[in-house]
C-alpha cells in the first residue's frame, strides 16, 4: 500500500533515536529507531487515516489523534512528537505536498485582520470557561512565557520573575501612565500598578471573559481608579502613555497589520517613552503557522521572525533599543502547564469532554515541542522614539529588578 510505503520511508528517515512502533490498519507492525527511549507505540484504526497523514501531516496528525483514528497505546503524543521533530532527526513535515501548502498558506495570511475578525479569533480561545485556565496556569493566570531566572524556580516563581523582568525593562517610575495591549486576566497591569507604582495603567483586551476577571481583580485591589481594564481594540485607543507593554498579543496581529500596529504604538507613546513587545516568534525563515494550531487553537495566528517585524518598526518611526531572545523558557513553561493539565484531566473532562481533553493535550504537546525541538522562541523587543531614552548598558535591568523584588517582599509583609 502506498501510504505504508510513504510512512515507513518518512519514519525511517526521521526516527534515529528512541523507539517508534507503528501498527497499520491492516495489522502490520513496523519498528523504527535504535530501541532506546522514549518508546512510543501507536496504531491506525483505518487505512484512510494513514493516507491522510501522508498527504498533510501538520494538520492530520492532530486531527487523527483527537478523533481517535491514531491511537497511542504506549507513550504520549508529546513523546511521539519528540521522536520525529528533534533537530538531529528528520522532519515528518517533509511528506508530499508540503511546499504547495506553504505557498497557499502564505498567500492566505495576507488577508487583513480587522477589529471584528480579531475579536472573533480572540473569543475562540480566550473566552472559554475560566475554570479551565485556573486548573493549569499559575495563581495569577499568566498565560505567556515565564522567566526561569534560577534552576529551582517554580511556575509561580518564574511568572513573577517575568513580570519583574518586563517592568524593569519598561523602566516604570512612580506616577507614569502605562498602556497594556492585550492585558489578559490583569496580572501584569496590577503588578505595574501595585509594585512598580505606575500612576495609571490602562489594560485593553478583546476577551470578554478576561475583561470580567480583570475588572473584578482591580475592584478588590485597592487601585480601582489607577488600574482600569477596557474591552477595546488597540486601534481605537486614544491618548498618550509613558510606557507601553504588550505580552502574548502580537502573535494575533498578523503580518498584514504590522504597519498598523507599530504606527498605532508610535502615536500612543510619549516622545520620551519606552515600549516592550513580548511575543512568540521564530528564529528560522518565514513560514505559516502550523495548520492544525491555526484551525483549532489560534485562528489567524502567526509567529513572526525578526525580518518580518523590523521593516514595519522602521517605517513607524520607532527605534529598537534592545532585543532579548528567550529560548527554552517557554518550553519549560509549557511542560509545567502540560503536567498540570494532565493532573487535572478528569476535572477538565467534566467541564468539557474527552475530545476536548485530547485537543488540548495535543495543543500543549505541539507547542512545547516547537520550542524544545524546532525554532520557536520568544522575542522581547524594547522600543522608543529616541535612541537616548534607555541607559547605555543593561545594568539598569538588574538594578531595577532588585528594587522591584524588595517592593514585592514589602507588599507581602503588608498583606500578611
């Protein structure tokens, strides 16, 4: 059978270390690898599933797993991805028609991401039952890459360190006005108001679920007038701000809107202001979002490379003052999320169903493997209007982190 020949060729090329055992719909078994760990055994329930995986692996692997047509009897979906995606191995994506799909998708992603479409895309993922996120995120519901500044950091430690690192790079001083574009569940905005002592924080989001949680948190924070959250597209925001921060939102903007995004930020930023853009990106060449992730998890999403972002930044009039690349930080973050998700899998199944659990297990596994074995990274791009706004060396980051850490400790003592 053609599909069996294509699959055995692909897996023979891809799996050099570890053990992969494939059982076809006809009951024939093939083994790949060197016999070591990890060890994964899977089977197809029908011949059509085998052909589908050959023709469009990036889409069909996830679909077949979620639909129960590719059944993993030993190991996990993450370990299957580990076997076929490690850099020292091949790439399952090199099966037929990949180049044609890439050309088609690159053309499709040029369509405009207007405000209405952006809100629909956000609702698809972020307006799920809030109890879901509470089961696998940290207590502050930070749904972006954590910053593991020491080897023994817990998820909570690392997410707090992320907020501290961002606040230090923003150089937030008491009394300043801060805009948070894509403010999530409000954790960063509240941190900037309470710990960094910003005079006013405006968080804007397109998620009604996140807005509701953020406003409730602000109301009980003792800072309801200083930290405010609005259901608002950044393109509709008015006024000017001393600092602008955007964490985990730029991935949803889309290349066709990069000029609009950075021009809006330039207009909203004071002449002596500082902006920090924290976004998932890629270190390779331009490539469309994984087809399965875009269809089922993040519709309209795109992970930029620096060469896609920089022309729009330059045209906007903003100046790049610093770029930091966080590499394995998000792989570790996702590993911890995936572990927590699996620990609470029964509760999540009661919230939704078994198919949803497989969908999200696959999403978390695919995302972690992208950071651990492929070229996904996180960019922290610091921007300003003038090249003399930020100090000449990076020493100020550690100095400000130390001040913020002391303020965190003092705040804990006051609340005790």
